[in-house]
């Protein structure tokens, strides 16, 4: 298993569950990942949202991507642990607005600032029912 296999799975299954911590309370929500490549897993949010505040306070997070397969089994999960890194890059922001033009209606509303973040360092691993009860034994891809 290598990073390309991991990012290919993430790009093919971009609905991502992101877990953060809010004080001592775990929080999880679904996101539409922008893209993943050898430089990381890329996301965006607004600077007025709770996830932005939570990641500013504690950038550690976990991502979970899921493919249900044929629906006859528990499917395949890709779990990624790492640290959110916020990026301020005009070219990257322009590319995001080109890829997702609907964001232009949100950017600039009141105090909302577009916040791009990525997970560039961490570990990723796959889980299927075949690995049930042996999660700690699963091969990790470090990136």
C-alpha cells in the first residue's frame, strides 16, 4: 500500500467525516473534500464556522472516507489521522473558486473569510470487516 492508493481512494470517495475536539467534546461532521494528492488532503471552510475555531485551538483531526461497496458487506473505510494546516495562498484560493464557483456567493459575506486547510502529514490506513478486531495491526501509510 502506498500514498497513491490512499489518495486515489479519497478522491473516488470525497465525502469525508472529519472529527475534531471542542474542549473535551468530540465533534464530527461530513465534508466534501476538495482533492487529495501527494501534498495532502485539501478542504475549505468559512472562518466563522465552528470547525475553523476548533482547528485553530487544536489542529489534530481524523478523517474517515467510506465506500459501501456492493452494500452486502461493511464496505471499506480509509482513516487518516493528522494535523490541519491552514494555507493562505492566492493561487490556491483562485483555483478553489474556479473549481467550486458556488463559493463566490459565500466569500465576502460579512466577516466570512475562505479558509483552506490540508492534512499534509500523518498516517492513513484501510479498514474492512476482514480487519475487524485487528485495527491496530493494519498497515499504515505515513505521509
